[in-house]
C-alpha cells in the first residue's frame, strides 16, 4: 500500500505540466458553462438579446447582427443548442465568405462544428483521472481546395498508444502537450488509392511551437464479408520531436444493415526522441441496438517491447452509449477490468464516464454510428 501511495506521489511530482494542461482545458469548460448558465437564466426573456450572430447585408458583404430571440415554446436546452450551433455557423460563414466568396457566387453550405467532451475514470486501487477537450472545425467551403481551420485544447499526439486506442483520459507523460493548438487542415485529398489529411499550425502559447501532422489512409474489400483498413499517421512538434502511429484494422459485418460489427485491430506507435515502441492488439464488437443506444465490447493487450516486462496491460470492458438529447448530447458509461504492470498484473476494476456535446447547424454527427469504412479504391 505504501508503494502504491509513493507511486501516486511520484506521478504528481514528475508531471506538473499535466496539471497546467487540465487547468487550461477546465478554464475553457468554465467559460462554456457560464454561457449555458446565461442562456438558461435569460431564457424566456425574449426582449433580451442573448446571441451575437452574423448575417449578410445586401448580397455579399457580411456584417454583425445581434437579433436572436428564442420562441416562447423552446426549452432552455434547445435554446442552448441553437445558441452554440448558430454562433459557430455564423462565425465560420462570416470568415469563409470574407476570405473566398466572390460577389456573384452562390453561398455554399457550411458544416462547421464545435465538440465538447468531458471524460473521467476511477478504479478500485484509487486512481482517478479526468480530462476535458474542446475541438472546433471551421469549414471553408468557398476555398478551392478542402481547407479547414482547426482548434484543439488537448491534443493527444504524444499520449500513450493505449490511451488513444481505448479512449482513456489523457495520461500524464513527459511528452504530453501543454496548451491548445490551432492551424489549418487540408482534408480528404486523394492520392491514387489513398486518402490523405495534412495539418499545419502552432501551439497557442508562447513560445510558439510549430507542428505538422500527416495521415495516409487506404481501405479495401478483402471479400464479401471482410474489409481491411491501413492508416499511417506521422507528427512533428518543434519542442517534442517526431512520432508515428500505424494501424491495421479488419471489419466484419454481422448484420446486413451493419448494426452489428466485429473489428480486429492492431497498432504500433513510435516516439523518436524516446526511441520507444508501443504495440497494441484489440478486439471490438459493436451492437447498435436502437437509434439511441449502442453497446460496445472491447478486450485487448498492450505491449512495450523495450521494457523488461513487455506486457504493460490487458483489459476487458463494456460500454453503454446513449443519446441524452436529440442528436447532439451523449452519455457513455464503461465498466472495465484491467491487469496493469504497475500493479503486478493484479485485477483492477474501474469505471469510466464520458459526456459529449456536438454543436453544428448543417452537419449531422451521429456519435453512436459505427460503420465499416468505404473503399478508397479509385474507380475508372
């Protein structure tokens, strides 16, 4: 027990940057919660102007407008969703049309979105971790190529492979990024039978830390029932060096409507500055039991070949995911059992909770949807 307490103290002392990163994320969440409080407080007072929107004067010149009252029959939670969706949409439309729209060009649909996520995990042996994340994608449909603006408060590029693949709260490692990042993304460009993404940007904190991220994706049908996906990610931050993540996944539909899917996944991550490999093998089963509910089962093992004890953890988990409200607010509950190396492979029962909100006016994001990726093969 004393050794366990000592490890907890060491973890806090070794990684102060993680605390600063969480404080930054929580500050963003605090600001958003203040917006929610304001909306719910003034709801019903239709004479009050509670939203700043962007409209167009004449045909093309975008100007600011502050006329946004909610109908009396709209609940405060619907007013909240409308508030954030309209604000993100109007801001991105204002920016897109100001940058690239010609006067005689017809306005295109803007699919920008704002995503908020809170995730917390507690285990039997007393470990409690949590993180918050805000992600924004600003769509620029009038730009000739598929460029988007991106903002992330808690990027996970240097998190452990297991945290990424299992959707765990961000772990405190010496390579964890401290601060939000912003940049541009060239998305879904086609290169022969590959689909590519490219991110360029900086860490939004002095001193600025430039980064570049690239992704190559290829999907092909092996047979009538099996689909294979290969994905290669590379990333480089000036302060932390470079890294790579390789994934090979196989999908099998157990139902004709793809409501039941079996997935076999293997992945490997390498951080060049640490000369450290991480490997992971995972089996998943998805069961979309209704439009509002999803069951997700997972089991797997993670390996660190450079360590004396190569197996770092094994686990089994089951997740219940539900739409809490409409198509934008989601809840996930996950009981799980781990056998980590730091506990001498003793069973450690835990529980994870996740809340996620997605705000978008024109983009339908079903966060319960699990699908078999479509082939990237170019047809003649």
